[in-house]
């Protein structure tokens, strides 16, 4: 898909669900791939989408700016200049072969809410800001949440040496994009600059649809740990080695994988073994070394860590019984991010206002920018139903009625936060 030089107007009512969905479709045009949607950090498509979103922010009465990490902001002052801001937003980057709504829907809903509020923003006890974070997915450099980490002041200088698939470092990509790596610290927000952060996002799961509910609220964002499990056996001839002499790392790894599902499935946690690699990898050689990835998530760090302790003990036992070795390397750890009760109450109140008197609370099994932003301010999230729970795929889909209810709830949540801040 090649992007046009400018975007057409949708013809839909200002601030409506139809307009939000039309804008999502327009952003699909900004892709680095001719046949599917892919928009990565510090790419020409990233720059183009920031420009388009800045124009939409301007129409909504927000003053646009791009920060030192490439995040796109828009701000409108409240009842007096310089007040802390309530931040609405999500991300504008995508995975490869993406759908149209993961991230983008939340940014465009934030802009629509700002437009719907109009001059009422001038009476709010805080400024209103909308942000399109630049790199939630981590598609290009393999490190997620780069944009929101910069905003949270948790940027790690070691990331400058990260490379993309073409060998370009993050530092060089910054410079080619027109950003100054030395200035990335200026993207950091201070706690006294923010009232809180509200994010609208598709659920990326099937639970709202199963309950026939348009909207839900998030209780916590999953705490995740990732590991590489290396099963060590002995590579020998596939025909000449009898079973009682085999140390087959592939069979041991398969037993570990099924044990992981067996143990985790009833626990309330969730685990995925998404990648497996065997060496030497020949059809007529017993695998001597197998690497398996493990992604483990849970609503709380305590539940996740307890599950891992049980898993590791069982995997070690299984491998030892087969005469295999097991080496474990942790590659990633992210703490769970509980949503702030006072902000969540505002989101719940907004959902109730749409007619759902018993909103569903869900823990987010997927990661979100709120995980990073929570280091600097309180966060809460609104989930919007998506068809069959499909995400990170072109079949991502949402209904206009659900987005319309989401806009009503999101706008009401902003006003409820305003009432709470004014009363405090």
C-alpha cells in the first residue's frame, strides 16, 4: 500500500464512531509493505502518520507536537494554562501483517473525545492531551514500548546499540528520522505534569464477545516473563541408535511443552511456547540440542513467579528422567501493572452510562503502553469488543456500535475524572 500525499475527509459526523473507523482505514494506507499493513518505528510511514494525526489533532483543538522520541502529542489547556494533563492515547505502530485497530483505534478515539468535548475542555481542572506512542510493538528493533518508555523516563542507553533486520542501529535510525539521540531524555514526563493516563484498546481476546458486551474495563495489565529453554541431549544416528540408548532432546522438549500446557491451563496464568529450534536439524539425526521459547503471563507477579517455580521443577524432573540436561535463560521480565482504582472507577462509570449496569472487568493478557506509563502516573484502560478476539492479524474487526458506546464511555470517564480532581 502506498500512502497518498494527503487524506480525504471521511464525510462522517465529527467525533463519531463512523469517523473514527474511517480514519483507521485511512491510516492503513501508510504501510511499508505493498500487500499488508506494516508500520514500524522511525520509518517514513511513522513520520507520515504523525503528520496526519497532527492535522486531526489540530482540527480537534489540540496543539500538536512531536517529542524527542517520535511520539505524537496534542494538547489543549484547561481552565488555566500549565495545569497537569489527563493523557489519552495508545500507539500508532503495528506488527507485520497487522489489523486496522490495535493501537490506532485508541489514539483516534482519544482525538474524537477531545473534539466532542470542544470548548468544555476550557473548564476542566486539567489540560487534556492525546498521544500516539511511536513503538509499542517493538517490531523493528525487538524491544517493545520504546516510545512510552521514553515518555516514562525509563529509557535505557543500552538500547542505542539495538539493530534492525538490516543492521541499522537505533541510534542511526533516530538520526535519519531527524531526532537527536542526545535529547531523548527531554521526552520524559514528570509525575507533576500528569493527572493520569486513560487508554482505549480493542480487547484482543474473546471474553467481551462471549458475554455479548460492547465494553469492559481492565483490572491489571499482565506481568510477563520470557525464557529460552535449552534441552541438551545427544545427536546420534536415527537408524542405528536403539531407544534405550537415545538421549533425544526433541522428545524431551515435546514432553516439556505438553507439561507446560497441562500445568498452566487450570492455573489462571497463560503460557505460550511459540518457537522451537532443533540441532543439528537433519531428518536422519536424533536431535542433540533443542531451544524452546516460553512466554509466561499472569494477573500478578506473585502468581506468575509461583507458576514458574512449579514449572521449572517439573521440567527439570522430566529432562533428568530422560538423561537430558535443561538450561534456562530468562530473556525478559515486565512487572504487572494494576490499574488505579480511582481512574478505573471513572471508566466503569462511563460504561454504566452506556446502559451496561454490570461492566466486565478483565485482566489484560496483552501488554500495553500503560505498562510503561504507569512508572510516572496512574493508568486505567477501557476495552472495546473485537470480533472473535482476533488481533495482530488482518481479520481484526470492531463494530461501529461498540466504538460509539466506547466514545460515550470514554468521554464520560474524562468528565468523571474532572469531577474527582475538582473535588480533591
